[in-house]
């Protein structure tokens, strides 16, 4: 099931691949990775369903990650259909050479009327509505946008379907920050409020397990080395 794992560096085996002991049904590992840095990320602008190009720094960081991921035993890639995620998958797969499946359920949260705005814009022009939404936790829903609960439901469905289709596989997920947060905070039982103890860092790999349709956080904020 884990071809070549015996030759992996110790930190790769420990952080990326070691599965928890199980006495029942098959366990899948899902590695969650956000797309590379984009121009709008640098501008702190909300992208949502929109797009902007990857930056040179973003591409360079992805190339470094591709080299690290090549040392581990992923069986396939699932990717959001949005261009920045697809481009990230292409950079990774130049080295990994894995089967790739595009999954609509991994798209970024629909931020509705707030797409294209910066956080500073919202703090200046819609401070009250922004604070209301931040305090709503899982009910956070941008005006004319999509709730976090809906994001979780569609993303979890992707993982459940993948586990049914490829039981026991280690699957790399390339998606977006809101989607990744929803999956991980669900696994942690987090209320998704600003004072949440677990902070997800950028340019990190996060690993979840899925067994009997139950998500569990396995490794969070993994670095390349």
C-alpha cells in the first residue's frame, strides 16, 4: 500500500505518512494544501470565485514544496477547478506525476459582494456587518455569498467520495484557505471564532484522516523540513 515508504527520510515518514493504528475499516490520509500565493493575496484582496495570477514568490515556494512532496507516497491529487489551484497542481505534478481529478466541491467559498474588496475596505465601509459575520462562527456568510457550513458540506462530500473510490490512498488536496479551514476546524470541533486556539499558517501542509466518514486532525502546519 505504501510503495517505497521504507526509504523515506524520517521527518517525511513521521509528518506526512504515518497512519494511526486502526482495528476497523480503511483509513485515508488527506494532505490539504492551499494554492500558491497570488497577486491578490499580496494585496490582501478577497478572491473568492475570482482569480489572479500566481506571483513569482508563490511559484518559487511551490517548486520547493514539490521537491519535498516528491519524497512521500501520495497516490493521487484532487484539485479545485479554479485557475490558481490548477496551476499549483501542475507545478507539483511536474515532479509527482500523479493522476489528477478536478473536484468542484473544492472551490473557494463564494464571498458574494465582498469579492475583490480588501480587508481594509470592509473595515472602513462595512465594519458593523463584518464584525457581525466574524462573530457568527460557522454561520459566517458574506452578503450574497456562501456560508461556511455549505463550504464544509460540499468539501466533506468530496473527501467521502474519494475515500469510497480509493480506499486507503494518501490523497493530496489542493484547494483554498476557507475550504481548508472548514475541514480542519470541523475535525477539531472548533466553533470557528476569532479566539480559536488552533491557527492555520500559510504555506503549510495539513493532514487529516478519514475513517468511517469521520474526520480527524492528524498533523497541522507541517513545514517542508
